[in-house]
């Protein structure tokens, strides 16, 4: 078994153990294994490519920090976790923005519309329960919406495997964060907690696959 397959197995096992902890309400499993999800994904990326994208590694690092701080209860930990993920998304945006080609106005508008609609709907839906977190959540929601817009625009322009995986990853990431917002600020249920983690893990894995596909595309075009 090669290095990448071993690390992929580790990633799958720690992800499954974390989800099990959420599903069966076993805090020790979450505390032990949640931080290793992104660390193992980072290791998987390192062993999967010959040239590492430093911006992507920084995105994974700040995602790990977000995961770590969100393990703990309390508004301060939530804000620090939110800021960590905000920075991670800025790095994701930087990666995709660097790939973007010139686009028509119609393609730009088509890419903006679904994410702007979802962003405005969620803010309107949750605004009365956000209180002092309204501005931080608006900033975060706007940022992740931009990630969705640029990822969709890149896919509309290129139709490559790389852009498709990034777009679907961004879409699922936004879905995960939307469920998280509803779960935290509107209606907390156990099934939402499980869905948040499953969609988050899938999103991060798809973004990783996009980065690997991009490396292979670069090698093949040399």
C-alpha cells in the first residue's frame, strides 16, 4: 500500500470517528479526532503532489485552526473559529481567482445570482437571532459567497475536472456552513450536527482533489 493510500485511510478513519462522536454524543471522540481531520488531509496533499501550493497549505492550516477552536463552547471560541475559517476562505478565493480567465458579463451575473440569493435569504432569515454576531456573520457569509462565485465562474469558463471539483467543493462547503448557521442560531438538532460534519469533510476532500487535479493538468501541459 502506497503512502497516499495509507494517509487517505487515516483521513477516512479519523473523519468516521469524529462523526461517530457527534452521532452518539461521545465528546471524547470529537475532542480527540476532529483536529486530525485537516491534519491528515494536509498530509494527504503533501504525499500526493510533487509541487505543493503554499496558499492551499495555509488554507488547510487555518481550516484546522477553525476546527480546533470550534470544539470548545463559548462565543469567544466561536468568533476565533469563524475568523480562522474566514482567512481559510480568503486563501481558497486567492487560489481560484488566480485561475480565472476573462469572462462575459452574462457569465459573471449567472455565477453571482445563486450565491447572492442564498446569502441574502440566510441573513434575512437569521438576523433577529444573530444579535451582536450579525456583522461577523455577514462578513463571513459574504466571503464564502465570493468563494462560490469565483469557483462557479471558473467552472463555467473552463469545464475542467479541476474547476468542477473546486466548484462542487465550494458549493458543499457553503451548504455545510448554511446548515451550521441554522443549527446554531435557529434550531439546534443532532442530525444537523452530523450533516454539518459530513458535508464539511466532503467539501474539504473535493477541494483537495481539485488541487491534485490541477497539479496533474500542469504536468500534462508541460
